[in-house]
């Protein structure tokens, strides 16, 4: 190619690039839209005719109501953040059992647990017959287990955990006993259920660091937890817990001990725990609990006696209240709320 031709080619290329404003300029097709949201206007909500499906118009990232918005009485003082869930942070995966019911408590949000369960089934060669991310349910196809006399199916149910950012995994087993296609209320073979639960729990524990996230499951299954501090109409603070009474009663016993309370006596039929507060543990010194005392060596609430009541407010919900059980100096509201927050952070 001669020098003249090369000069002409460069000139034409420069002219072509200079004329690409209609593609990349402020008015071009591929213009920078990173600041376009500033010019957005709010439009009226689209009204869907009766009988039509409005699912596609629902908010993808709805803002949940703030429930832990308790304020201190009297002069305003900025409270310290509530402690992180103590129980959930100890182990990523734990098998829980109450009576014949067992489940896995997982220290990740439902949106992260969902793809892990799917990955386990794929790795194990288990065919999936039905998967509903919105309901958090995965059902396997019929499979023949080793040393089993007949075929079995399994249902994996993912629910939000008690504490924020945790999940629960429940497994239900069904044996092929005919043409009945209904799932039983409890597993036909509890041993198979237990083996499957432990297998998937172990897989999750081993693969947690590389787990992806399912946005659909994360949106459908709330990661907000089932425990919160609330106030009644009289301004009294209590713990709202979304668990049936039997499980709430058992979980609360462990939480009280972890929250530095000694259970002196209990009355399950009346839903009462009689307690003595032991004071903060050594690892609480200088932490969130120290702000109650200003760093004094002797905690003012140590050896004080308290009463905790558990009242059932529905089939799957209870209210937990804390009251003094001695003639000591009445608790300040922030002391009362802080003791409740300490208990709340240990319930799982």
C-alpha cells in the first residue's frame, strides 16, 4: 500500500470515528445512562382489571417494616445496637431435635440455602420431580436407596430461621406404599429422614464458601427472622417469637442460660421461668453489656430475681415477657430492654 493510500485510509477512519456521535454521544443510542435516574418521575400505580394477574407488577424489592424501633422513655439517648445472634454464629450448620421432629439450622439466608440443596441433589444423582422457590419446597422423584426394601421420595422444605439471616431445612420422607400420592404428616421411615437430613447438612457445611444465591428464593422466603422486640399499647416491651409453644419453651430455656440467667424453677403449664441473673460473662466485659453499668466491676443487676412468662398468642406464635420477681429497685426501661435483647439474641 502506497503512502498516499495509507494517509487516505487514516483520514477516512478518523472521519468515521468523529461521526460516531450518534452512537456514543450525549444524544447517542449508547449514551451514558448512569445519571438518568435523576430525571425519573413518579407515575401512578397501574390499575389491573379485576380477574387479571398482577404478579408481574409487584415490587421486586419491597422495604419491610422496621420492627425494632423501640425508643427509650424520657430524655432521648441513642441506644447501642442489639447484639448479634449468639447461637447462630457458633456453627454454620446444626441439627436440632424436639421430640420426633428434627431439622437443620443453617447460618445462611434462604436465598443462599436454596441453590445449595439443589446442588446437593444434582451431585447425589437425585432427580427433582418438583421445585417451587416461592414456597421453598423441593421434591425428589422416586429413588431406590441402598439396603431399602422399597422406593422413597423426599421433600425438602426451606424456611426462614428464628434469627435474621438464618434458615431452617426440614426433610420429609415418603415410602411407596401404593398409589397414594399424598405426603404424610410425618415421615414413613424416620431413619431414612435422619440420614438424608444429615447428608445434606454435611454437604452444605462443606460447600458454604462457594454457595451462590437464588434471588427468587431470597425474595419469596423472608430472611428477616421470626423474633423481634415489640411494645404493647401500654409501652411495655416484650419479645414476639413466631414459634409454636412447645418449641418456643424449649428454645427459651437454652437462650436464658446463654444470656447469663440461672433457671431457679419452671412451670411449663403456666408458661413461667423463675430466674436469677448471674451478671455478664467475662467475654461481655467492655462490650455491649458494659454500657449499662458504665464499666463498674459489680453489675447492679447481678443476683436479681426475675420472672419470664411465655404466652401463646396463636398456633405458631408466643409473647415472652420479663418482670421483676423481687423487691429490688425497679428496672429502668433501657435495662429492661437490654435484658430482653440479650435473651432475644440467643433464641434459635
